[in-house]
């Protein structure tokens, strides 16, 4: 038995993990509870949230916006199971909870392969250096790397935050637009179809602003993909 396996067994013994839903000991989300999650996808207009085919724009919102479409795996509720899973990753960084994300993404990709067939590059939403130092990781990058492995495409950090911004979740829509405006810049040229990845889609302002920068940097098209959508 290798050292890593021994350390994992010691950790499981000292700090046992319980299913977030049913409290059964052994893993963050047992198979029975995982199978109850609706991963049929959330396909809504990136602007007004109306249901649309494959997350494209509805007729009323059909305009020159930078995202061509946006879709998510599950519906987001902050006080629900998915909200708890994302918050544990985002603010507590229990590394082994990434297994749950891997299962969600793996199952969704298998059921929706056509959504990813034209993607050339996977790009995570960047985290400002100050917040990266506070957190020690970028959850969007961790998720993007899983997606890239599942669809067998490269993952690169080609955009960065040029200035520190307030947390979007605490702002109104108009404040979010102003907060995120011109907050990103391209650091490497891109081309082809980009899959822009984040953990949660709320108003879409961050994804739209990053998509704008990617288009200016040479991307042919940008599609948004998140684990959850509020």
C-alpha cells in the first residue's frame, strides 16, 4: 500500500465524511442521493432566462451579445444540495468533493455530447490575484479542467482579471454590470470555439464580459457552461 493511500485511510478514520443529503457515512454524496439529482440540464436564454433550445437566445433577446449560448447541468438553489456542494468547494476547498463534480460533469457530457462537439478550447473564468491568495485556488479552473478531460480538449487560462472587483453575488444586476465592466484582459491569443466555464450562472454578466474579451482576442465563438444556474 502506497503512502498516499495510507494517509487517505487515516484521514477517513479521523475525519469521516457523511453524505450531505442522507448523512450516510462514507462519501460526500452517496450513489442513491446522487441519482436523485436532475441533471437533464438547464437551457435558458443567456439574457432573460426563458427556456430555449440548447441555451441559445430567445427571439426577443436576439441581439449582438458575445455569448452564443449558455447552459448548465443543474438548477442552483443556495440553500439546496447543489448550493451546499458548490459552497463547500468554493469556500472550504474539501478537495475530495471534486469527485461529485466529476460525476455530474461526466454524466452530463455523456447525455449531451453534441453540445461539446465543436469546442476547441476550454477556458475558466479567472480569479483576481488577491482572491486567489485568500482562497488558494480558483474553483472555476478546477471545474474547467474536469470538463476538458471529459471532452478531450485543452484547458488554458487565457484571460485574467485586470482589477479587483466586489463579489458579484452581493450586488444588484445594475451594480454587477458596473462592477465587472472592463475587469478582464486577454493574456494569450485564441481562435476557434471557446467553452467558457464557471461554477454558477446568475445574471450572466461575468460570462458576457469574459466572452467579449475572448472575442476581441480572436475567438470565433464563445459558449458559456456552468455547473449550476440560478
